[in-house]
């Protein structure tokens, strides 16, 4: 009879290396408005895949695209300002 041995020790031995660092979590938090805007845009695009776009859905798509562009602009400006302070 063979004994079944768990590999949990081998898997959890590297668990500390799998967790994001504080710097990575801060970067994600900084990018969260852009991530939310892109998810909203994707939701609108998915909703429009199987139907004819109406005036309302066209406006919703335009607003979602503008939110993504605004979030990208803010993130870029914030990154440029941070880089300018560091220099």
C-alpha cells in the first residue's frame, strides 16, 4: 500500500513570495480608477455585442470611453508630477 503524502508544505513554503508587496498594492490602488473605468467600458461593449445600438446605449458607450480617457490622463499627470518631484 502506498501512502498519499500531501504537498502542502512544498506549496506553502513559497507563499510569502506569492503575496504582492506593499509597493505593488499601492500601485494597484493608484491605478484603480483607470481599472474601474476600463471595466465599465468593457461592460458596455459586451452589452452592445448582440443588439443594435440605440441612442441611449451610444451615449453610454461615449461616456464610458471618456471616463477611460480621463482616468488615463489623471494617472499620466500624477505619474509625471511624481517623476518631476523625484528628479
